[in-house]
C-alpha cells in the first residue's frame, strides 16, 4: 500500500460577518427582521445589566457565588435566537442572554445563584434544562436529549453549550462520539473564552482550533467569531437546519473572551494581564452590535434610553421578587430523588433540628413571608418567526420540580 494523503470529507471554516467597528460583510449578512434585531440588542443589554445587578447583590451578601457572562453574550443569544419552541437547550452557566431570550424570568435565574431549587425549574413549555455548573456534564444530557429527539421523529434539535475547559473532559468526547455514531440532531457550541478559571486555552489543547476536533468525530465543524452576533446566528442556523433534516451533529467553536471574573470567588488579576483584557474589550459584542444597528437606522440614543429604563424597571421587580422568597436551607434533600430515601429523611431532620437550635426567636407579630410568583416571561420571537414559549413564571414549588424530573425521560423519549 503506497503512502498517500487520506481523503477526509470534512473541512473547518471560520466565519465573521461584523468587524470590530460594526461594519458588515453584505455578502454574508443574514436577512433578519428589524424588530428582531432591536429585541436582540435589548436582550443583550438586559443580560449585561443583569450581570451588574447580580454582582451587586453578591457583594451585599444577598446572592451566592455568581458567574457573570460579560463579553460572551452574543454566543448564547445568537444561538438561542435560531431555535424554535420545540427545540431543546442545555446551558452551562454563562448563557444568561440565551436564557432570557428563551423566556426565563430574571428572578428565577437569581434563585439559581442563591442555591434555591426554584431556579432549577424551567418556565412552562420551555424545553430547557437548568444552569449546569459541573463542567461538561451537560454534554451528556444534551446528547441524550438529542437521541430522544431523533427517536420521536418530530424534527426537534438540541443545542448544548460548554466552555473550552470542558473539551478536556471525557463527558465532552463521549457525547460528541456518540452523537456522531448515531447521527443525532445535536449542536455542540463551545464558548472558547480563553480561560478555564485560571488555565489558559493553550494548556487545554495544542490544536490550532477547537472546531477541528469535529473531524475526529466524523461530523462538521465550524469556528465563528463568538463576539459577532450575526456570525453566530448564521453558523448555528446552518447547523440547526442540517440537524433538523437528518444531517446529524455539528461542533461549533465560538471564539470569545471572558471580560469579567470566572465567578465572584475568583481574582483574574492573579493569572492574566490588564493589557490582554483591554485588547478584548475592543471586541465587546455589545457596542459592536450597537454600531451596526445605528448604521442601519434601527437604534438611536432615545431608543437606547428607553431600553435602559425598561430594563432597570424589570431588574428592580426581579430583585424585589427574588428577595421576598423565604428559602429553606434543607430543601435540597427533597430533590435528590423522586421519592426521598429514609437516610435522606433522617439527615434532613437532623439538619433542620440544628438550624432551629441556632435560630434566634422571631417576634410574634412578624409576618411570614411567602414565595411570590415570578414575572411572566415575555415570549420573544425566535429566528424562524415563531414565538418562543411563554412561561407563566408561577412556581408550584417542590412538587412540580419532582414531577418535571420524573417526566423528563418520558417527554424526550
């Protein structure tokens, strides 16, 4: 057998449509409705302001450890925009913009970061899993949901997010290999933000790109400018259309940058330079999209001020509702299994007895605070002209969470 190059059927392209000044490559520019573009900008702005408010709440001791999405909003928002209501989304923990677009109330996301189980309940009729912090574990969930979508044969797809650090985990490779072998409708989007906490991207892999790993799985791969909303939309739309019509999975690398801290427990100054951060601040997706919309005549100072005011009011309402919910520190025992085991019951009773022994007596006339319904999700418009599902935001508590987990397998299979 002679030595000769192997014929591998895949190549890896890179895609960018908006330059750093918001100038567009008209040959690649997607035809998006003007109203959608405005709403996309407002959602990206809302995600940025949500980050800022949550950081304030955390520093004030009103929220647990928080992982901001600053600088990475375009990657999740552009991808979520393409999905239809029937599709599934499995986030990691920097997909706030995409979650807002899909209809998650702000207060519910706050509940998650407070360690409250209410934050794990997706709004009614929204096919999303909750935020997933354990690195790469959501890759397996997404692959399994994609398999269920294929078995049901209704044309639904599953979009799953992970970071560059997740590509060093076995869960990522197993999910991609399985998706390729069984031709599953999975879009795996890697948010390459250059840092896995303090580990730089070049210590994750010597590969020139993460997207080229798709070749090893026998599936299409694409690298997009993750700070370019239009490039993300075009790239993910191609992958979704291919998956929806039986073309199998796609691996997409969205090249972006984490402008803020890994979480509020992190000090990035210990492992990266201010010069590097400033270089990427020039590529910030928010002002980039703003300049593009101004050039198209879709945004001006008055409209932006109206966005800021409405977002500020929405945040005030969300923070108020979030802080009015009285949380039970022992509630997590209720959600380990559909039916609580005797051992967990004993441990929960023991914890509650301890908490009670440490609690100061409350005044007899102090009102009991009850959980209030979350705000109604707005039902944003998806990229295919369909309305993302409207969640009523009403949380029925533990029973609904247990039921939703028990029914998850049936709903996808």
